[in-house]
């Protein structure tokens, strides 16, 4: 570099960059990156939308799925919150935030299972021509649904009525209570149109029909867990309920006079 007058260097001086100039340069750089990458949906490396056909499962949905599987496999008492959270890829605090605890998770599993079933039953009842068809169709639909969802069937049988808490209460899920209400209303409707005898108590009839349905579910679940063949075919379910409901249409057989044959009447003369 050629020296200047009095031996001074003629090279241009490098002045320091001022703070406001740094912020301006940073802003310009950020705007350029945004318009080149983020504003273009095809160039978003970390902001790609999940396709609608493959929705991202939320922590709540994962906890529901894992809780349902573990409750059915090892039972409510043996399924710890830490195991559920770990298998769901989340934390115990997230479980408490979504459900309030393990009991709330079990309640949500029941309600999530009953919700589509209750909606299907309500549609079936609305389309049924009479109360007898509605009752038989509703009970058959419940058994068919539990046969197709073995995990929910196991939880319903083994965890649905277990005594819990310090107050030793049996907490029934809202979905089950809603289904029980539907069955009760159908029975009272059947008593009005003659499908079920009015001499029978509606609560007792509901208990008998739902108890029969629960026993059929139990037999099927126990056979499946033992690796055995189903105790009865699925097509037999509707016929059994149809016969039960048909028998409820008449009063008790003890109130009917006994039939006498021709021979016996002749001997009595």
C-alpha cells in the first residue's frame, strides 16, 4: 500500500458496525429467509402440515388407547400411571392434566367406548317399527359391539363395577347409565303397546334382560381368554333375545288355568 503524506497509510479505515445497523441487517436477513422458505409451502422443512388422512394423535388420544389396552391386559390396579404415560410417549403430569388421574382415564375409556354404540342404538330405536324390535335390536347391537372389541368387553366385565376409593363406591360410567336409561324407556314403551306385560315390574325386566346380555358377554370373553372356541355363534344372539322378549308379553304361567285333556275330563266324571 502506497504511503501517503507524512507517512500516513492511504488504505480505507474499517469503522465499527453500529448496533442499529446490526438490527437492520438481521431484519433484512430474516425477511429474506421467510420469503424464500417459510412463505413457500413447498419449502418448509419443519412446518409441513400433516395430511388429513393421517391425523397427528394427541397425547389425550394416545393415553386413551394405551390405557384401554393395559386395563384390559393387566387390570386397573396393576396398570400404573407411570407405565401408561411411558407407553403413550407422554408424562404423568399430562395424564393428570387430561383426565385428573387413573380413575378419570378409566371413566374416559368407558365413555369413549359407549359413545358410538349409544349413537348407533338411538338410530336403531328410531328406525324400529315397534318396541319389541327395538329392544331385541339394542341388546343384540351391544353384544355384537363387545364381541368386536374384546378390550372394551374385558374392561366392562372386570372393571365396570369394582368398588374403588375410600368411600367404597361403585362408580358406573355415564355411557352405561345412558344405555340403561334407553333400555328402561324401551321396556316402558313395550308395556304401553302390549309387547311386555304390565304386570311385570319394568326395573326387574330391565335387570333380567341386561343380566342375560352381560352373562353372554362374560362367557364369550372367558372363552377367548382361555383360547377356546366361542360358546355360541353370533347369529344365535338375536334369536335368544327375541324369545326372551316374546315370553315377557304374557302374564305368569301360574295365573293361567291348566289345560285338561279329553281323557282326563272323562275320568273325572
